[in-house]
């Protein structure tokens, strides 16, 4: 009898990423699930959040609905500023991204390949609106790239694939993948499973993944 699988919610996925961010890091948060990370950082963790629209020292969403609509993140959601925060124009913000000053960027994705190729800006669908934003700059400028996404698409198709079929954001740029089912490292040997959700077996996870996995747990 197949065990019940308890997949992570989006908030739980964000919290799992947040717990793995090293102290003292400068971190860019992309749109979608990554923006939730600002609410999930462990107390006392010294992490400086960057938003590509020109915020360094970004805080979580304002409490109680007291939003200043002139302060928004890359998803156009209200945020706060931490003490010592700075606001810049896009030129300065992108220079920080391109110049190797970001330790880690966390992005969403449509597909990630077994080699760490990332596709996250266009599906090619007739009704899709391509939205590359600063992702191409981030994946080549940041020291590490984490992806957080659902393990399969709404249609049930694997999002971790042998080769991306969507236009690439960057080739061989992803270091780690977080999904609602697993955490997977992109290594020279292949995709190594670090963690699986409750009730998930390696065989079941492999059946949901279109690229070979390595049982890296332990």
C-alpha cells in the first residue's frame, strides 16, 4: 500500500530555503515563492535581502496592512526596510547583481535540467507573457543559485528534466533545487537527493522526475 505523501506548502518550501541560507549572506529574492523567504528567516540570522528593483536591506511585508505602496519588491508586493537599508536606481542594482556582489539568488523555474540549466522566463505558449526580468543577470552574477518550485507542473508534467525544452535563462547555473517533494543538489555526478518529504520514497520521487536521480541522502 502506497504511503500518504505530505507535500510542502509554498510557505513551507520558502522556510526550508530560509533555514539553509548562511549567516552573513547577501541574497536576491526573485518573484513568486522566493519572495516568501523574507517572512521565514530564523530569528537572529544576519541576512541582507536584495530586490532587483533597487532595495538592499529589504524586510518582510508590513504587518497590519500599514503598507507604503512606494516600497515594493520584484513581485510588486509591499515590503519594509530594515535599519541601514538603501534604495538605488536600476543601474546600480543591476551592477551589484552583475558584479559578483550577491552571494545567493533564489529563483522560481519552469524547468531545471540534470546539468543545472535553468528555464524560467518563457514557456513559448501562445498566451504566455515572457518575463525575463533580471534573471539572466542574476544566474551569471550570483555566487550560488537556488531554485524553488513545485516538483511537477499544473498538468502533472515533470519540471526537473534531462534537457530543458523551454528557452534557457542560463546554462549549468543551478546549484540546488527545492520543491514541494524534495531538496536536490546539482553535482558533477548528477542530481543528488538531499531530503524528501514525509511519505515519499526514492522510487516515487524518480517517477515524478524526468531526469535520473542519485540517492544522496545520508
